[in-house]
């Protein structure tokens, strides 16, 4: 089995192989596949080729920027288009592609990669851990009355306008960019995607309504892309630079006539929206799931890159079985900055690199993984110290689909 990099000339065979591997591409009508896949970076693709010359597997990566706790932006390989033909499964083709790809990511100087997993059991073995969670919030309209106004509620002095998707591409791109720079766990959406109309709504040109929120000065600071069908209004994504814009857009959706319920997709686990309803039980959380998976490829670089919010020290013994690597690091945080150096001190925590990926953005507490039996704490206080240290300023969230 040969794993080889792709070029632009491989585009058609690459896309055909991905489609065959999936049997279908549920989020991507084949007729529209050209547009969707045209955002692929063919110099980052891999094809697995059988001895008879037949392509049997694919993997690719986008060059994203990921926002870390504290607002640091770092390059991240966004792994995508991973598939192996049904006729060639369970013979190690994916493992060979993953090994190749991780080496390539490192060569480019990226110290982490991210992905969305079609099935949760595939990627742990390659060092990926689920790092952000997301859910869907469903609110029946007849129970959508807002909570009484409380002292802490910011007054919305802005306005909401509905625009046709075709007329607001640039506005959406600018709002998304402001939002993602401030949101840990968020990914950049390259200009090319907006330009091509590739990807999920509202990045795609699919017919959708878009409500745009503007602040008191008329500057767009939020949008909600939505559609209505059979009495349900579904908001694909609500992107807001601040809570006031989010609240105004949510009220807009909940106030829509001729629908009986509103579904907000991709709501972060701790979002205040339910608290803003007179009846907190009116907002039903469903579809709670992992979203972004993170794989660290250089532990000291990754740990020193993110922001930290409590001083402290921790010795981490990190095992990376897939790459056959192991390191013990002293992490020291002072005044929001971390140092991370090799040490032979006694470890506080022993963990697999996939677990470090899960706690890296602050979305899962290390103590949860200690309790789950994934991380080993060498003394009883170590888990609580790790919780305090790894906590993020804002809980991480990602809603980009790729
Ligand atoms: C998922 C997929 C890429 C796996 O490819 P593959 O070449 O069969 O994987 P490998 O043979 O390298 O598997 C390596 C190991 O992972 C396990 N594994 C692979 N896919 C798995 C799955 N879906 N569920 C559970 N285990 C899985 C294998 O059993 C094997 O375990 P072992 O080393 O203990 O024997 C392939 O099944 C596929 O194309 N599926 C449909 C498309 C898809 O879901 N792609 C992923 C998009 S995120």
C-alpha cells in the first residue's frame, strides 16, 4: 500500500474515492460536490493506492487558525475527507494515512491538528481527544416568554434586519471573523470558503434567511442563519460578538410567526439562553455531542501557546503510543504565562496525549478524566490543581463543520 501526496490533478479521483468510501456524503449533495470540495487544499491531500494502482483511501487537511483560551490564534491542521473504500477496510489503510499525515503536519510547523469525527471510536488511537462539546436547544414558541428583566441585563440598543444570503456574504464573513478571534475552540473560515460559497449554511449559497444584528452605531455584530419547515424554525448558527447581540437574535427567532418551535443548533453547553426564558424548563437540550477533537504534536509548544488564568505548577507525564513518544514536563504558570520544560521530577498526572487534547482547551476538567480512569493522579490534590490550572476564561466552543 502506497500513501502519496496529491496534486490538483488528483482532484476528481480524490473526490470520487471519498464519496465511495462514505457511500453517500450526507451533508454534501453530490451535484454540489464540486463546489464543496473545491475548497480542498490539494497540496495537503493524501491518497492510499493499492498495489494494482487503484486509489482506496483519502485524507486531507485545511490550514485553519484555532483560537486558544486567552485569545491566542495558532495554526491548526483541520483533518477532513478521511475515507477508505468499503472493499479495503480494516487492513490498516487509515492507520498508515494518519501516520503519514501527522508527520506532514509537524513538517509544516503546526503543533496541533483538529477534526470532527464521524464515529467516536475511530480517532482516539491516533492521539485525538474530544475537546469541545455542543448541543441543540429546542424551545416551543408558546413557552418562549422571556424572563423578567433583571438588573444585570444589558439593554440592546441595536437592531435586527433580515437580508437575503446573496446580499450579505461580506457582512457575515466579517462578523464571523470577529467572533472566532474571541472564542476559544473556534476555527477560522478562510476567505476562499466564503468566496466560493462552499461549506454548510450560511457559508454555502443554500437558500437561507439571515438575520443580521447591528449595534447602536450600525456596525454588524451578529447574525443568525435560519430556515423554516413544517412549523419548525431551525437556526443553523448564531454568531454574536457579544451577549446582547446573541440575545437579540434569539428573541428575533423566538418571535417569528407561523412556527411552533425554534431549534437553535450548536449552542455551547453553558449558554445563558435557557436562563433568559421565564420558564427555564422550556428550553430542551438535545443532541449533546462532542464536536472538535484535538491532537497535540508538540506538548511544550502547545502548553506555552495558550493563555492561563491561575498561577501554579504541575508535572505531566505524557504518553503518545501511536507515535511511540513519551515526555515528562514541568508546567509552570506565572502571571498568565506558562513555561514547559522537560523534567525528571515525580509526576502529578500521568496521561495519554489524547487526554491532554481533551483538557487542552479547558472544555473538560482533568478531574473528570481522572474519575473516568483515563488520567492517573499521583496524589489526591493533583486533579483539583489541574482543574484550576487548565480552566479557560471562556468555555471553548466550535460550530464550524468541515
Ligand atoms: C473509518 C475508516 C476510515 C477506517 O479505515 P480503515 O482503513 O478500515 O481503518 P484501519 O484498518 O487503519 O483501522 C485501524 C484500527 O481502527 C479500528 N477502526 C477503524 N474504524 C473504526 C470504526 N469506525 N469503529 C471502531 N473501530 C474502528 C480498526 O478496527 C483497527 O483496529 P485494530 O488496530 O485494533 O485492528 C473507514 O472505515 C471509512 O472510510 N469509514 C467511512 C467514512 C468515515 O467514517 N470516515 C471518517 C470520517 S471522520
